């Protein structure tokens, strides 16, 4: 086994999964999202971002991912994902660890987190858009 194999904390280090089977750890810093939005990780090429979040409150924004579906897996707690589809909002509750939802490509979505939740996301993030919740 390689001497540089070590465990990571999912909320501190995300992973970029590349199209050729690569898995590149990405340290989450205070500038991570600004760097991602500015193209600082473009050298990694297309792929999916695996990230984990610990939520203590409802999301402040809506988001959508035009490059692909997003997989949301509940690890702890509970959350209600709200999807804006065909001019209406649909709520899907994740209440048991291990439940997941596939958010369709290019669908605006947000979440209510009544008592806290931890979720893992696998996202085709290129072109992701955000807008504030009304």
C-alpha cells in the first residue's frame, strides 16, 4: 500500500471525480467557492464534485446544475428538498440516513432543514447557478 494513502474528513476535503477514473482531493478553504467559480480548478477537466455539508439551517439560496443531475444522500438528520418544476414547487423529504434524491438536470432547488442535517452531494457543477430565496 502506498505511503501517501490517508483518510480525509468529508466536510474539509471534497473530491473531484474525473472522467478517466481519477479521484482528486480538494482542500476546502475560505476561498474554495470563489476559486471554483473563477475556474481555478479547470485543470482537473470535466467531472463531478463530491462534497459533504453539515446544515444547521435552511438554505439561503436556490441553485441549479445545467451540466447534469445532482445526487443528494442524507447521512444524518432530516431535510426537505424543494424543487421548482414546471412552474410549481415540489417538496421531497429525506428523513432516514441513506435516503437519497436525484435532482434533475437544470432544476432549481433549495432545502429546508428544520433540525439539522448532514448530506453528501455528487454534482456535475460546471455552470452551476444560484439565486436568493424570496
